[in-house]
């Protein structure tokens, strides 16, 4: 352009590119994993303005996507809200209810306080509302709770952990295949639970806090003035 003595500003240059379809099209930077338009029963949110006071009082569950060369795969995670310990997970190439059931089975197997009352909190996706999932959860004495709005703060812990695993442990990149993705997830969960100090846990690790619950809970919610202990 300089050689041809063409003088043009940035905005005009981009307008020219746009008019001639020369701009690289923008792609969505997200992939929908929640479909709440279904016939299944949706439970009330039992966690509004409440925070856990011990491990295995409140579990949060969510699904996120993992990109591979063969397309999207899906990672279901169950996390203890108090200790931030990832209790169970499962990655596969589908979003069926069985994916989430497998993650919950692992979480239940990893319980340290099986006789304590426990709330299971998730979004209203069909996987968590399905008869298969709810029946399995309630058979294991979990009390169901679900988001009621589309505010990410209704399931803030789960959203934050999804982001941490992706941005800090390499799960946001496009991975070669499902087998490698499964290996990377397993490694990420191990580091997250057992090696990584957390600011929200006073620089302790989730497994330490889960076994020795002496750290005051720190909420991710914006308005902390009206928070009350979760009683169950």
C-alpha cells in the first residue's frame, strides 16, 4: 500500500475488507452443553444465599467440552463445594446421562463422610434431570438442587473449576484424541486436588481441607452480605 501511495485509515481499511468479504469470519468461543428445554422435572435451588460449612455437605456438578482432532468430547465433573476437591469425573464423546452418572459413581466411591447429609447441585440440563441420573442420586441419599435462572453465579464453583482445568492444565487446547484427553484430565485432576495450593483454601490443597475441614469458606458470589450457612 505504501509502494502504491495508498493512504487509508484502519476503520476505512476494515470497511473495505468487510465490503469485499475479505475478513476472517468470527467463530463462537463456546459450545453449548446445557439443554434445559425438556420434559423432566426441575428441582428447586436449595443453595441460594447459602454456603457450606463442611465437606460433603454440598456437591456441584457440571459438564464442559474438550476439543480433540476428532471433534468435541465432554467432561462431567462433580466437586465438593467446601473443599474444592474434584470427587468424580468422566470424559467421553457424548453428553448422555450415563456420562454424568459415571462421574457421580466415582464421586460416591470417593466419599470420606458417607453418613453425612449431602445436597447435589447442578444446572437444569436434561442429563441431571433425567430419571436415570435422579434415581441413582436419590438411591445414594443425595438431595437434588438445581439452578433456576441463567446466572452463572448459581453454579459458580463448577464454572470456575471448568475454567481452571482448561486454562491452567492445557485442556483448552485441541487434543489429539479421546485417549490422550482422558490421560490429561486424570493428570489435571490429580494435580488440582493434591498438589496445587488454593487461595480460597488459605493456600492449602483440596485433599487436605477435605480431610481436615478447618478453613473458613470463601464464596465466589458477588454479594456476600446476605450469605448464611447451609443447614442440612
